[in-house]
């Protein structure tokens, strides 16, 4: 962490710095979003001498550079834009509010309580402001009026308050907040109006002392970060102080950094329709499996490629492995990614993700919602960026499959995965080049047979992965008779349903933790599920076979059941326990084959904390998607 200083600064000077551009926003700051109620509350708080929180500023001039922009509502004079001395890290909403309300002659563009955009001017009702004690200002003293400086009632037909001219402001004893910092002109006009109308000017002088002086003398606590702070430190500090907002991601920070060098990262990613620029996100989204790839995923892949290149160069120069650049997808490494490195690797990273999508389709994935771990696509894409479509070579494909399914069934990509992402890329590159050492994910992965008893939530990686393996083996639908991968998913409305129906299981006193387990579920069409209903398998199988549109002989139906790794004899006998154990064993063999290793020794099932209630909607949407 670099240096910082703290103290107090006058509100008047801060607003002047904002208005003249000496104090601006870093480009990664999000838009101003305060509503009318927040604005009025802030004005009352200052009038009451309440603290309104500290500001945090960043000194410019160090190695870390950001593109900057003025506070919303501030318009500079024609000519070169002023260069800021400091940037606002925390306090944007308050400074923007006060700048627009106290320094601008234009209405404040804000929102009502229903989030509808509105334009407002703000006033102090002088009479109401003088009520109460010396340090008390009623909330009702702050008045908001429309852009035409009127307040209407009766659906806009009647004018309740008209402040559209200075004379009407004087007559109503309403002081415009835009004159708070310097009220000379308004004060002179009001003085002359009082003389000609026999009004009491002394009431205004009391208001000036009680309210205006408070604003003009108000001191704001300010923390200033020195210019020696790193980009990562700035990012972390920003997130700590902006606890009420969305965490700042590396893409936003790099966008501001690259913009300082004239490169628009946001346009590069999202495109620009007005200039017919197609962004990388749109290019990726052409493959539905990649539509969910986020900016952070892409930047991590670029970081991996950049650090891999540097590590290989270090090793080639004779450096020891421990002294060479480490592969990294960590936040701090991505934040330090030079623009030159992004330009070098972005196109190849994009091509790598496209090839990763082909690998996923090869494994029978058809919807991004069914991909177990989005994070696992990152090292896969980086690898494909290095080797192109060579991933499909038989020897490479066998290894990649093992690594992928070990990550899924070892459930190794949940939570923070930056270290694993980097390790996997380095390990895979070596392994595919003929190295004997298996990747750490392959070595670390293990699957406990009892895990099948506790897999019930459809959002878990192993749950998703198991159903994809069943589909990959050629599972056929009970009704359409084609493989699940062949039938039209929109027409079939694919879903994952109980093999032994829930209603039947409940009637036969089979506990939910058992009949809701993944062992008792399989992907089938909506029509097949309607044919099942809540009846015993022996009954619904006969009905499906006898359906004129299906017309299956028992042996044909049995063959379809076997594609789902279901023992037809046990299912037709309505023997849940025997069916369960047989299918569990078959599924375990399927998992072991995919992982290319023996499963962990059997152990007693320990019930997980996963929700036993069926989370039908999440996977229904995924299975109904056409991918």
C-alpha cells in the first residue's frame, strides 16, 4: 500500500475544483444515481451541520494512469479540456449532487421514488428554515420544483407554487440552492424587492446566518491517496469504500487504464453499433455455449497467455523455474496487464475460446447453463489459443477429456480458482507435449461413491456433468425414441425428471433424500413425463408402449431404458431399492471411465446441506434451450 493523507477541506473549495475540472472522476466510476429524496436529505444534513461522510481522492502523476471524465452535470468551456489534479474514488454521489444543486443553473436530472427520471430545482423555504432552534432545519424546508420552477397539483391542472421568476421567488420567500455558494446577485434583487414591497429583509439575513453560512463554512473530511499507490491498491480501496455498490471488476479498471493510452477496451469488447464495430463479446456469442463468457474470463485468458510467453522466455534464457515468471490469472496480474500484451494476445484468446466451444460440443454440451464450471473454460481456451484445433487429435483429446471430467467430478473449480486455472494451463501444455506428469487437477480429483446419494441440487457441477455423460452415451427419449441429442429441444421441452415418480415414492414411504437423488433422475421429454405421471413404473411403461404414436414392443422399450443405464427388469418390478443400487453402480462406472481413474473407496453417505426441494426451473430452462 502506498502513502495517504487525511484532513478536512472546505465544501466551497471542493465544489469549485469540481466545476473547474481540477477534481474529476476516473473513468471506471459508475454513473450518478441519487434520487430526489437522497438529494433533499443531503441538503438538510449539511444545513443541520451533520457529518455526511469522508471523501477519498487519488493524487495524479504516478505510474498508474486512468482516463478521466468530469462529474456529471459539469460542462467545461470550449477548448482543451482541463486536466485534473486529483480523482474522486469515494464521494462521487455526494459531490455530484452538491455540484448540480449548488453550482449549476440547470435543473438536476434525478429520479423519483419509482425510479422515473425527473428534472428538479431545489429551494430553501426561508420561513420554514428559520423555525426551531439555531441548529435545526426542518426537512420540509427543502423544496423541490419541476424544471419550469413550478409545483402543480390536481394532475397538473392547478399551480400550487410558482417560482418561475426572481420576483416570484422573493414573494414566496424561497431561496434557490444554486445561489448558496454566492448569493450576491439574488440578495441584491431581494433587497430591492423588499424595499419596494415593504417586506422585512431582516428575515433573509437571519436565514443567511443560520443556513448559508453553514454551507459556506462546511468542512468535509478528505482522505488523499498518494500517487505512489499501485493499480491493485486503488482497486481494492475503491471496493472497500463502495460497499453499497457493485464490486469493481478488472475490466472496468483496465478500461480506464487503457483509455489513458487512447485504446477503448469497452468498444473492443462490446462493439459500437453506430460505427459498425463488432465487439469480441458478440463474436463469442455466435456460439451459444460461449454466450455466458464474461470480461473477467477473457482477460484471465489473455493474462495466462502473456505470462506463459514470459515464463517460456525466462526458461529459454536459462533462468531457474522458481526464478521465472509465474503463470497467473490472479486479479493483480490481470490489473498489471500492459496494453501491448492485450493487443498481442486478444485475437488468439478469442480464437481459443471458439475452439473451447467446439470441445464442449464434442462432449455433448448444448446449453451454457449446463456447463459445470465457466471458470474451467478459461485454461481450456488459453490452451486452444496455443495449439489451435490440434486439441481434436486423438491423443490430445483423450487427455483433455480426462482433465475436464476430473475437474467436474472432483468438483475442483468451485469458489476461488485463479491458482488452479494457472496450474492447469502449465500442466496441460507440458502433458500434451509428452510430459509424463499428469495435471494437478487429474491427480487431485476424487469421487466418493456416496456422493451420488447426496447429489440433489441441479446447480451443482457433478449433477450437470453426470447428465451430460448420460446424454453422451446415447440416451434415447421414452416417447420420441430418438437420442436426446437428436430431437428438437423446443418441441420436446426436455427436462430432468424422476424415474420412480415422486408421488409413488411418497406413497411407498421412500425418503425424499433418496428419491430426489440424481440416481433416480434422467433427462426425458415433457410428453414422456406426462405419460409417467405419478404412477408405478410397471404401469407407465405399459402405457407408453401402448401409445399409438410410440408403438414400442417391450424389448424395444427395454433397450431405450438401458441407454439411460436403467435396469428394465428391476424398473418393471417396481423394485426401487434394487433399481437404485444397480443404476448407482452403472453411473459410478460411467464417472470412473470419464475420469480415467478409480473412484475413492466407498464410505457411508453423509447427507449434504444441499436443498432437497426440487429446483426444477433452473435446469428446465437449460434443457429446453436449443443451445
